[in-house]
């Protein structure tokens, strides 16, 4: 007799298996097209959801992805993102920041300011047309955040795929993206507070949150990380090998979970705790190698693609029109959102890097990388939908914006990269 848990597990395994197979096929196509793998993952999500499969084989879609497994897949996706961000933090050589701190700061500031100005310009128009019944202040803040956020994990994966993770350019871009994303999540918390408090907002709790976030990150970087490195070196001496023992693995995972819990409690999501802990360990090359050998491929192949598919299952491009707005008008607004997002982020970061002393060539590359929205953008707009700020039309528009900005990154990089860095690109 099959128990209820076993029956649920069967459904999860079927859906999970379909995701893995479809994603692997998409990866093969992405390599042929010289696109980063996350682009294929987003496309798979859209193809398996109501935008495509739901149109031509709705019964099959509901059989493979029944509603009762969505929560289970969502948990698997969150675990995958957490492990992926930890790995991204470990893979980067941040020693370049001593020479590039001005460029990082200037790029991150302009990467927030440019898109936010665009959001302030189009926000009232979007609110009046698509969301007149939602709180205006919360909606406006959310639009600014959705346009200004970068995708730290996807950028990290792109740089790893392109062999740029230990270059000054790669580290500068990933560091600026980390600042922008952390700022974006704090502002998203501000939008959440405004919505939940019906427009009444108090600054002291918000500023207190910012201070606690800074303290938390410093503790992870200056206390937790060094203690783990000390424990790693001791276990390597005792075992006379640089292999990860079961005891150290348990210690590392507990530290990772606690770091994620801390940042989650502070309102900037668990994945930032994972990234901070990864950064704290990045100089211990043997530990980074041991982690990658144990977990790297499993995280990328089995867990991370679930998030993109889950987003696609909740996106219906076919239902673009409605609510008194024609399909043509909806597409016009979608194009406007994409244009403002690209101009604000790519243009803002490029100018910011250039003003701080970077060459035009490096500045354009930083702008192209910072323009990547995929993962973090999708997480942000999911939060906006959960808060009731986005209806189906707006949600779909922002999903398309995330896909377009991500798909444009690799071609722009290949066009603008300096000659010495183009040699590092895989053929």
C-alpha cells in the first residue's frame, strides 16, 4: 500500500526528472548559440509552463506539474540557490578590490540610481494603467527595485563559464552586484513594510535593520569564516590530506545554515548569508576545491534549474491582454519596461565605472554584466506578486525583462571584452 508521502514523492520525482532532462537539452542548445546556461533554464521554465506547454498540452502539463508539488519544488529550489550562492562567493578572488574599490562603489551607486530614476518616471504610468487599486507608495518602490537589482548568482555563473572569475573585471562586477542586490533587498523590505502597514511607515526600524545587516555580514566575514578556515586546516593536518571529512562537512553546513538564517531573519533573504560565508572562505583554495568536487555539479544540474521552471509555471505570456488593456498596449508597456531597465542599468553602471577611472572598454563590460537580472530579478518580482503589487500582466512583463537583459549579456561581453580576456573564453 502506497502511503500519502510516498505518492507525493512519486509526483515530485517525475516533475524533478522532467526539469533535469529539459534543462540538459537546453544547455546543449545554449552552448551552440554561445548563450549562458541560465538563459536556457529560464526558457525551459517558460516552455514547460502555461505560456507554451499549457497551450498545446494542458493535461500533460498538469499531470507532470500538479499543484500539490509546487511547495516541494519551491523548497528544493531555495536550497539550490543557497548552495549556489555559497559556491559563487567561494569561487571569486577578491584581492583585486584593493585597486578597484572606487570603481566598485561608483558602479554600484549608479547601478541603483539610474534604474531608479527610470522607475520613478514610468512607475506612475504603470500604476495608473495596470494597478490602480494597490498602494501607490509600495508599488512605486517595488518598480524601482525590480529595475535596479542585478542577478548576483547568474552573473557569477556566467563569469565561471567564461573563465573570468579571477580577473579584476569579473571581481569588480560581482562585488558591485553584491552591493546593489543587498541594497535592493533592503528597499524591497521597505516596500513590503509600506504595503503591510497601509502606507504608514516608520524609519527607525528600517535603519535598525540596515545596521544589523552590516553587523551580521561583518561577523560572518571576520569571525565565522576565519574559525572555519582554522578548523579546515586542522582537519587537513590530522588526516594528512585535503579531503572534506564527514565531521568538517557537518560543521560547514551548520555554519552555512546559521548564516542563511541570520540574513533571512534580517529581511534580506537567506541566500545573502550563503554568499557572505562563501566570500569569507574564498582564500582557502583547497577548501574551495573540496567543496566543488563534492557538491558543485549536483547543485547546478539538479537543484538550481528548479527555480527557473517554477517561475515559468507561474508565467503566462499567452494571457498578456485583459483587465481593460489590449494586448498591443501591454506589449508596448513591456517594451518600455525593458528599455528603461537596460538604459538605466547598463548606462548607469557604464558611466559610474568610467567616472571612477575605468577604461571605456572595461566600463561597458561592467555595465553589461550588471544588466543581468535573471535569478534575483525573478525572485524580486515573485515577492511583488506575493505582496499583491503585480497582477499577471505586470508579472509577465517583468519576467520578459529579466529574460531579455540576461540573454543580452553574453553577446555584449563577447563584443566588448578586451583582447587579453577574450583569450580566456571557452571555444
